[in-house]
């Protein structure tokens, strides 16, 4: 058993240093820079499932005796607008971890080092990295300045690993760098359904834009037995066939994609829909009851499921039923078949879990043994399209670098 497990892990993460596998005393007395994803839009609750997913790595490092310097970003600030500050996250993290946390206010790179050195708490949170010029430019100078703050770097921010930003990519060049617990799990669990998914395999795609999701459908085209479409992607197929769509959401730029895949048998389009909108401006806002039951049955009879994108405008009452039906089928499958492999991701898709009034990520950080809730939106789509993510590439080939 152990050998199979090791082989599986090394298949996906073999070229990386893993936080989980670092020696017991590797981080003792060291300062570790931990990149996590705290990003939520101003006005949204601070307590995201991404924050929750990063806690195990923080606790792990604390238990190993290190000082943890947390790096993150928030939103797309033009300058240093206060509403994008990470300051409110310091008390929230302190409460969750039950330890005091210093917030590092420094507005200039030059002041960072002094502020971090002056911090006496075991965890410190640095201000929104996008307030600094070099972050989004993946600037080596800025990455070096960050590297000077610690002895080692851990990336535990899968959801931003598709961005070539200094704290995600360039920083790994200057320090011994590790994949955090959450990042490792993402790579392994997404990798599992990509490389050898059990059959039957259902790929479910809904949400707003189909253009972002074409890559995933193409990657899984040969592996999937069914491609179930709802939301904007389904609408786009109907629109391409000339069905009158009123004000429904669809994406004409994906018509060539529709032409290529329409007649290939695997695409399952809704057979009924929920219509909303004003009179004269009717819109398809959800899959219908019959479709919801049909899709649900297909999911329950699958061995592998990958799902991104809600089936309808679930935020509006009356148009959430299709999405709820898929969630129920997903949980039913997870309960019935311990060997099933189910991966769900996407910002709104995971947010729609609230409709079921369950705790965000099930019992464990990730949802359970056979059900994995990814923290990635764009990052998950890129990973599942077979693309190399800059944040993951940066961690590869690190095995020779050692901590001093
Ligand atoms: P995710 O964030 O999970 O990747 P997307 O960003 O692609 O998903 O899309 C999510 C949004 O799509 C949701 O806010 C939902 O309301 C919307 N949506 C889904 N189906 C429809 C539809 N038929 N009409 C309008 N909006 C829809
Ligand atoms: Mg979204």
C-alpha cells in the first residue's frame, strides 16, 4: 500500500519539495514566508474557504517552531486604496489561530525588512502585496526584497498559482521553496482525475463564460463519457444553432467551438429550462426540472466527476434548483461510493454550496476522501486544461536547494 501511495504522490509532485515531508526540525527557529490566498472583494465576508484551507499549513509551521510571515494580495488596487488593505485579516487569523498576529503596514519595500524584524509575534501578516509595484510585474528586484524577509518560502496559494506574480513565481528563485499542504493536495487531487479517471466519467460545465472553459472540455474530451452543460455554455450551444435566446447569457466567440463538438455525442444539453426576465426579454436562467433529474442521475451513476460552473443564476430565488440538484447528486455519489473521485471548483460554484446550508468544505479541509473542493477558479481551469501554472513550475527543480 505504502509503495502505491508514494508512487502516486511522486507522479504529480515528485519534482517539488513538499512542506508535509520536510524534516521535523527543518523549520525550527526559521522565518518562513507563506504565500496564501486571502483575496475577497471589498464588502464580501473576510472569512473565505480559501482562508480556511490555508490554516493547516500555518498550524503545521507553528508546530515545527517557525516564525510565519504571511504574504497575500487582495483585489486589483490601483494604488494603496484602504478598502483593499489586508489589515482586517490580522484579527480574524489571530482569532482562528488563537495567537497574537502583527500586521506589517510598510508601504515601501525598503521599510518591510525593518518592520518584519521588529515583529515579535509568531505570525505576521504583510500588507496587500499588490500595493507594491513589483508584485504583478513578477519583478526580480521585488522578489529579492521579499526573499530577504525569511529563510524559506512556502506556496500554499493554488488559486493564484496561474499568475506570474513576484510572490508566486519569482520569489521561489531566491529561497528554498516548498509546496504547502493545500497546494500539494490540489495538485494530487486534480492530477488524479486528469491522468487516470475511473469511468464512467462526467464533466459538468456551467457558469457564465464558456470561452474560459473550452480548454477544460478539450482536455477531457477523450476521457469523459458525458459532458453535461448548463448555464452560459448550454445557452451558447442553443444560440449557435439559431434557437431564439432573448436576453439569455451566451458567448458568440465560442460558436466555432460549438461547431466542432456539437455532433460528437458526448455533449448533453438541457431538455427543459427555467425562464425568467421581463416580458419581451425572456431569459434562460436555469436548467429545468427534467434536466436536473437526468443530470443528477448521470452524476450518481458515475465513478469520476469534474464540475465547474453553476447550472443557473442561483443567486436569484427560483433559479437555484439545477445547481442544488447537482450538489445533491455529488453528495449522494460521495456517500455511496468511497472509490469515486469528485472534483468541484470555481468561485461561484463553491459559493453556491451555501444553498445546501452545509459547512463550506465538509468535515475536512478539502471536503473528504472522495470529494475534493478546489480553492481554484481560474487556476483550476488552467490546471485542468493541462497548462503549466507559473507558481507550480517555480517550485519544480527545488530539491537541490537546502535550508541553511
Ligand atoms: P465559477 O466562478 O464557479 O467558475 P462562473 O464565474 O463561470 O463560475 O459563473 C458563475 C455565474 O454564472 C454565477 O454568478 C451564475 O449566476 C451565472 N449563471 C449561471 N447560469 C446562468 C444563466 N443561465 N444566466 C445567467 N447567469 C448564469
Ligand atoms: Mg466566477
